[in-house]
């Protein structure tokens, strides 16, 4: 969880819009964690790095959150971008920047559900992802599968 220690070993960072208290909607991350847990067959434990705070406790300083997220994305074996774009509740403006920073890392997966409220706002990201050979998925389970393939490729992790 945000601002906690980042352990070594295979890991996936869950990048994408985080619900805000001003426009509360359920987080998509618990579903992603469940899918990662169900699909992971590696010989080592998989760490899931989430930018959401344990217990909803926010960082005392904004920079602490940004610095942790940057370090966590840098340490991750794969970065799963899931962007169920809703300009009212899950705009994902920071996510756009993060994707631009990570698109050429060889560790990114882009998930963009076509039935989200504003799929047209993901069009540019899809184009950039394809130009850089980043897997583009339309369902969260498919994005998880692609992310775990990158974990295996980037860590040499054998799966059972």
C-alpha cells in the first residue's frame, strides 16, 4: 500500500485512477488484486504495489505520495495501467503522465475497457501503447494475464 516498504521480488504496480472522496466510487484495485492472486503461479510470492493508502490515510505531504509512487513504479516487474475513464469520477489525469513516463519501460500493460463512460479519452494512450509495443487489453483479467507475463519475462520467474 502507498508509502509502505517496497519489497524485492516479483511485483506488479497497479497504475490508474484512484477514487477521490469528493466523488466516491468503488476502487477497481480489489478486483485486480483478486485476479492477480487467482492467476499467479510463480515460485515466489508476488507483491502487489498499490498507490491507495491503507485505511484511507493520506500522505501528510503530496510529494511523499508522488515520490513513493515513482519509486514503486520503478521497482515493479510490471506496471498494470487500468483506466476505466470517467471524467466525472475517475479522470486519471495523473495516470496519463505516468503512462507517458513508463510506456517505453518494457514493463507496461494498458487496460482500457471499451464500455467505460469516456473511452474516447483513452484513444491517444492506446495509439501510443501500440507504437511502443505495449500490450493493450479491454478486460481487467486480460490485463492481469499480460502483466503477469511481463513479470515472468522481466524476473525470469518460473511459473508452476
